C-alpha cells in the first residue's frame, strides 16, 4: 500500500458496513437493550487510552468503534425508549447528514457552500411556515440554525439585549450598563437561560424565576408583581421568556397573555419552544400555542420532535435583519457582494450543514406527513394517560398536552415510602432492558416520565409498559 492510499477508504466497503449497522439498528431495534451501560467505559472516560502512534486499517478501526458503541448504547431506535426528548432520527435525515458531512459543505459562508446556504435559508422559511410563525422576509432569512436549543436561547438573549437595551451594548458590554437588566422565566423554564445570562456577562442574578400554576404554566399575577417590584428598584425589565413545552411535563405558558405583558413593559418577547414548538400548528394542539406569532423570537429544536439527528436547533425571528445588526462583523460586506454569508447572522463561522437532512425530510414527508407523525406520538401519550386512569394503584400527573405522560404508583401495601417505590420500579423496569421511562420529581412526588420520542412507538408498546410496571410491582410485593 503506498502512502496516499493509506488515507483513502473504500466507501463501498466501509460505508456499506456502516449502513448495515444502521439497517440492523432500525429493523431489529429490540436486539439491544433500551440502555446498555458499562463501568469500564466510565473508567475509560476518566482515564483515556494513550494516543495511537501507528495507524491501522479503517475496517479494523470500524470494528473497534462498533464494538465500543454497542457496549454503552442508548438505544433511541427502540420503540420502548421513553427517555428525555431524544428521537429516533428519520432515515432520510441521516442520509442527508451523511451527504452533507461527506461533501463537507458549510452554510456558514456563500463561497464555502452556495447550495448549502440556499437550502439552509429555504429550510428556515419552511420551519417558520410549519409552526405558523410569520416573519418579515426581507433580504435575509427569518432566523439561524444553531447547534441546539441552548445556543438558540443564548442567541435570542443577545438579540434582545442589542435591540431593547441599545446597540451601545455591542461596543461597551457591561461597562456601558446604566440600569440592571432583568429577564423573566418560569421556574419550569430551561436551565440554558441562566447559563446564557452568565455567558453574556449579565450574571445569573438578572434572572427572575416566576412560580407556576398546578399545570406547570407561568403564574401571570406573580409575574406582574415581580416586574413592578423590579421597576420600583430602578431595574430595567428587558426580556420576557415564555416556555412552550417544558422539558418536564410539556406545559405551555399562556403565550398571548405574555405577549401583552411584554408589550406593556417594552420587553422583548422570546418563546422557548425548543421542545413543543413543532406542535404549534397541529389542529389537536394549536389551542395551547395562541400568541406564539406575537413573539419577537422563537427557539425550535428540530432534533427533538422533527426526528433529525442531534446538533440541530433553530432561532426564528420576526426580523432577520436584526440578527445581521447584532452579529455582522464590520470587516465583511456581504450585501455589496449580494451574497448571503450566514456567519453574519450568528456566533459560529464554519459549522456543520445540518439542514440538508431536515430539508430532505420535509420534501420526503411533506408537512402533512410530518404532522401525521406528531399526531401519532400525541395519540400514544393520550392512550397511555387513559390506561393509567383505569388502574386504582396509579396516578396521572396531568392530561398530556404534548407527547409526554407522567404517572406514579400511588398505593402499595408495603412500608416503603411511595417515592422510593417509584424509583425502585423505574430502575427495575430499565434493567429489564425493554422499557426506559425516566424519573420526574414534581412538588416532592416522584413520577415515571414517559416521552414518546420514537415515531414507531404505538399503543401496544405503552400497554406493555403498564404490564411491566405491574409485574415489577408484583415481584416487589412477593419479595417484601
Ligand atoms: C424547553 C427547552 N429549552 C431548551 C433546551 C435546550 O436544548 P439543547 O439541549 O438542544 O441545547 C431544551 C432541551 O431539552 C428544552 O427542553
């Protein structure tokens, strides 16, 4: 083998092997447990192996990688994996990712990917249409793709800062501060907001976490009282964040009421719809999202319920030009070249081209096909909730608004505290390898949280979850 051949690979052989692994993971997902953990991997992550000095064949490396992945594998393809909001990606989106990465196009700059830029801009427009969020489409796109929801939220906060507090912030930063700026979010809002405020130099104490009602929605009265208090102290309320789909239970704040409050106090209104936004325009759920169109900006995470691989978030805005004003670097003048350099609309320069997978998925399914997948996931969650209500020993937290259903064992003849029973059952079920609900601590009570992340999950799968809860409870009772 000559030197340059060593760096070549045969896509048709090594690539074929990868495709076979994916095909197996998709057609026979139950061959692996829902979660495989391994203490050796934990040790290795803390004590990495030495850097290899000599190379070896791609086929050999591939074997090792596959072996290692499946020894510590979170099986999102399994229809009974209910963890977090981690989807089984649509095969078409994986194919799109492979093509985009393989040809190494970037939508960051026109000259590094003209087609990538055009597809990125088109996908942003489709996403806005899909959720029913209208933007002023001027010379620039209606937002920017990010690496995830947290980066989209951070980008929104910078945008809010620049627009509401004044563009001098871009030059002076915290040295130009006149009044302490304040941001409002519910206690159920996402932790990425606090981190972003810290990251942007505002500090976490600028964040007011407002209590929620019994369904997990921000308490409007408490919010108004807090705003008044802050104004009295001479602070400057500048951004109000509504959560449309809390990570815990899928609760959606009253967005139209929040929009009115934001207008009354001259605040930027951002909606963190990372989890739930794609349900905003679905006939079954649109009633919860009234007012989303009034937001100045919206975070959406296509790598959740749009079933594309991780690493894809999005910030949609009413005015894309405001993003340009916030992120444009003075030394580049894309307007004069009449070419769209998307690095002028966000923090990253070069970045992975994720939107091809989503663009292909939109083309393949159409918005109707996508809506059908969302509706199925919702119906499975509602079916589970109905089943829970039929059992005396189970308690439903609340009727699902999104495809998340939380329930707990509410009575058990033994002496153990109920929270411990629920934790024990969740662990026992996960150890069977066939179901993976997570735990939720809600007002001191422990629940099993079931998120329907997989477009293949059906009624039988969640019926089987209830049966497994029962059989584990029975075993626990016998052992007691
Ligand atoms: C409501 C909400 N906002 C923001 C995020 C952060 O998104 P990411 O993990 O993609 O950065 C999440 C993640 O679950 C979320 O549920």
